[in-house]
């Protein structure tokens, strides 16, 4: 007896949306770097540590988004060669 399963998957890939999210994260990172420098110059240790944690989170999010974009691109390229 043969069992056949079929799955339907709807994929919505919007490269422009991902690019704008990445641009927003990079812009926020630039702002935080400036805040970090200002806190350092002012000797504000608590403010420095707070901004440093936030900047670290933003960098992590941006790296994750870049990795996801790369993986989606890789899958789409593989799908393009299949029939």
C-alpha cells in the first residue's frame, strides 16, 4: 500500500521589508554608538552599561536578520533550479 502526502506552503518573501528592517536596526545602532560615547565622556557608568546592553541586543538582532535573509535567499535559489 502506498501512502502519499501532500503539503501546501504559502511563502511570502518581501526583500524590501527585510532590507528596511535591517536599515532601521543599523540606524539605531549608529545612534546608540553616539550615546555610548557620550555616556563614556560624561563618566555615566550606569548609562554606559545600559546603552551597551541595548547596543549589543540591536547588533544581535541585525546579525540574526542578516542570517535569515541569507538562508531565504539560498533556499529561493535552490527552488529556482527545481522543476
